[in-house]
């Protein structure tokens, strides 16, 4: 029993150290925007492309390509956001973060948990906002609301981004 609590406290301490390192790493980077602004841009884009009412695309077949592009960005916005924590630039090359720390005493499981936590924080903010705005836009412009509006946002703003980005986080860490 005592070893379990000691092990859990060590794991918690390691996750805290990883988060502190990530904050320090983000504060040192410069891509033209502060890190908080870049995170805000990713959140905005993920929400923006999911607020257009689904009925718009059903009523006009010409918008199918636009719908595909918008859904692609809403799915890839979390992946692009997570690239802040997964890659960094070195000599004009994008280097995986894990390649640099593979010889350090870092538990890959804890590293995965921290990265998945960042992803969940991102989705926990964008998913409810997208869902509320999708429903409001549909009610305002079409005066109707369908279960497909909710499923559209849940699928393309929550489930698929989590599965795709979570898989990339999970399988990229091979320390």
C-alpha cells in the first residue's frame, strides 16, 4: 500500500515537472506571436469552422468542397495546437521533442498523460463553445435544430480530433 502511494506521488511530481518544462519551453519560443495568442488562434479556428449550420451544406451542393475544408481544419486544429508540444525548430528543421529527451529519465507514460491532458484541455474549451454556437446559428438562421447539428459538432469537434491527435501523441512517444 505504501509503495503505491509513493509511486503515485512520484508520478504526480514528474507530471508537474513536465508541465513546468513545457511552460518554460513555450515562453522561450517565438513564431511571431506569443504562445498564448497562438493557442487562441487555434481555438478560434477550431470553433469558427464548426459554427456554420449544417443545413447550409445540405441546401447547396456547391458548398461540399468548402464543408470538407472546414471540417478538415476543425479536425486538424488540435493537431496543429499540439505541435507546440511535440516539435521544435532546430537549424530550420522540425525536430520531434521526444528525440531530444529520449536519454533523460522521463517516464513515457507520464509524458503521454501530460500531452493527452493538454489535448483534453483544448477540446474541453472548444467543444462546448462550438456546440453552443452551432445550435444558436442554426436556430437564428434556420429556426430549427436537429440532432445532426449536435452530432456534427461532437463528431468533428470532439471525437475525431481526439482520436487522431491522441493516436499521434500515443504512438509518437517511443522512448
